[in-house]
């Protein structure tokens, strides 16, 4: 559902309710060191001048990885909550960017059909149509994003051929760093409009969803 912010009761349009949290650490350390406790926002994204009552608004838990919490803030004037998402977590998808990247690499290198890949890659037992939809959602989200990233970063067109090609062009082979995590850092200025799972841009609303909800959904990400 599309989320809107309000300023003084007047709709102010869609705003990014998720923001990047650059921890500089591996994903598992986020949980073991409980880094959500040290997360901080210097000012309200809607009212950088202050005076809106912006304050910390507790935590919410991600189902995966286990034990992961996200820090959240609330702007009373804008009637909107904001959260800091660490770089290793996928936006608007469960799990991590590394997990999605592994799926993409596996699908790119397998010669079998998409259905066969989905049947092999889905971690929990579900029907084959469900597994295929699960995999296709992730592939359809990431593949166009890779092509867009290549254009934004001014890389050679060959870098858009897949995760392995992009990793080579970004010189990430030696350390086996997660390409999607690196893209979130490199494309930080564009994150508010880039699509999930790397960016925080809003999904397009359909007719029935337009102008309905103003408050950010308060449940798990």
C-alpha cells in the first residue's frame, strides 16, 4: 500500500519511510552486537528544522534473520514513522540482500527451467507454483535494478549481464562482497526512488489504493 506523509494535515506526498543504516559491519554482527540500540537519526526527514516532536518510536522485529530488530522514529506533525534499515537487509523483502543475490546467481548459472530452479532453491517445502512465484518475484525485482545501476554508475554495458559480471566490474571478486549491499552504498543518493530490495522507493499504487492511507504501516517490515 502506498504511504503518504502529512504536514499540518495537508498531504505532502509519498516519502521514504525507510532510510539507510550504514553499520560498516557484517550482517551477523548487527544481531550479536544489537546495533539497533545505537541507531540514531539526527533530525526528522520531513522537518529538518525541528519543532515537530520527532522522537524515537521503539523497535519492530524482522522474521529473518532471527533476532533482528529495526529502530523506528515518529513525527507527530507528519503522522509518519521512519526506520533505519541496515545495509545487509533487503527492503520490502524478508531476509538479506546476500540471500537474494545467491538466488539470482543460481538462476543465472543453471540451465534448467525456472520451475526446476525454484523447486531446488526454495528453502522451505511449498507447492511448485508457489516456489516459482517466490523466485520470480525476486528475479523480476533485481534484474532491472542491475541494468539501471550499471547506467547510473557509468559502467560498461557488459556489467549488466548478471551478478558475476557486475561483481567483476566493481572489483569485488577477491573479498566476495555482496554486490547488492555495495550497490546500496554506491547509489545512496538514489535510494529514495530506487526499487526494492536495494532501494526504498514506493511501489506504484493502483486505483483502489490511491489516496487511502496516510499512516505508515506499523507492523513488521
